[in-house]
């Protein structure tokens, strides 16, 4: 079983428009409401792929109640921890050419008492888990070392930990030696303090984070695919998508596919890329189903060209 942890979940409303014009009144072509948050998305993708999962989330207010109802309607096993703040709402605006505009609320603060309760819940649920996957931003006021504390506690319990976050929470977690981290291109650049313009840049940055403590780095690079740097060496790959529709959740699907396939080596990378590409073909923030996965679209490079520039 794979346990996901989302301290800052959301209600995600995806709105399709013909064209986004600032200051104008725009009629939507369609709208959809989904449960959101990186960890939630990973659990949704894993469940669709037939993998046992459970989502630990914080919920507060009427929006939190609605989030729970949506997850229960999707039959996602969860442990909802009630908190005093309000569950946030995010809005994604999608244009026909694939341009995506996101408006994300910051989320409500969590008290020290609430954080201690969440940590207790995670460790109790982790007793039957092979992985704990901690994802997303931390709500306002949460110490940046929370994920690092979680890494240490889970390591003491013999449970693998994957971290998908950014900024100080990611860097502090790296020092706690997580089994896996999954930054995207921007998060990777922020972590090492320099731009990531080529495959060589991504590999060098990933190796730097491994030197700091991360055991394996799976870096998602958007249309340029992903770089995997770990105990077995370096491998890269990409999956062609002719008509991308929505990139929201693609990195979460990539991580879910990678975990499903064993979280190590070429096979896991290829599966992750196939899942990520399937998510990009989705018109909204739904996670792909098995019928959406196209493994033949994946290309793996055992000897990547380090000079290859990354697509913008």
C-alpha cells in the first residue's frame, strides 16, 4: 500500500475557454470540479492503476466537506484530519492551444497541535505502507522542516519516503535522506540556485541533490520528459504528445506510474513517462485510466545527449 500525505489539498475547478482575455467577460465552454492536491492526485492515479493507496489529507470548513465527498465518490480510501482552517480552492483556465492559467489559494494555517496530530496519523497509517509520499506546498505557518521530520520518522519505521515539494521544505527534506524526490524543472533550478537549460544541467543538479542526501532524483522536465538519477546511474526519456490539453497533474501521474512500476530503473521511468503523457492528453485535471496509457509513445535514452537543450 502507498500512503500519500497532502497538508494543503484543494478543490480544483477546471474551466475551458476559447481564449483568456484579461478584463473581459468570458463564457466558459465547460467546467469541472475535482479533488486536488499533489498527494491526492497521486492516490487517484494509483487507484486507477489498480494499486492499493490511502490518502491522508487535512480538511476544514464546507469546502473541506465537499472535498471529502468528492474523494468518497471516487472510492479513494482516505483519512481526513479535521483542522481549524478552511480548505482552499484552485482555479485552472485552459485554452484550446494548451495554454494553462492557474490561480491557487495559499490555504489555511496549521497549528502545532494540528501538525502533531497529522504526524501521528501518518505514522499509524504507515505501519501497513511500503511508501509514504509527501506532496505539495506547506500551508502558511508550517515549519519548513516538517517533511524532513516525516522522513526521519518513516525511515526509523522502515518505510520508504518520496518527497514532491519545493523551496526550503524540499531542501531540508533532502538532508533527511528520502528514498526519492521528484522536483520539476523550476523546483530543480530553485534547489540548486541556477537555471536548468539542458539535459546536462538537469543531470548535474540531480547529482548535486543526491550528494546532499536524496537517494534517487526523478526530475520532470515538461515536454522534454524526465531525468532519473539514482544508484543505477543516469537515464532520461520522454513521451510524445501530439496535442497536449492540460499539464495540471502530469507530474503527479508521472510519480504514480514510477511508484507503480517499482520506483527504480528504466522500467519505472518508462511507466512514469507513459502515465504523465496520458495526463497531459486529459482535457481537465482527471488522472488517466489504464486505457489512456500509451507505452509505445515512450522513448528511453540510456546514453542521453547532455548538450540537448530543454524545450520551453
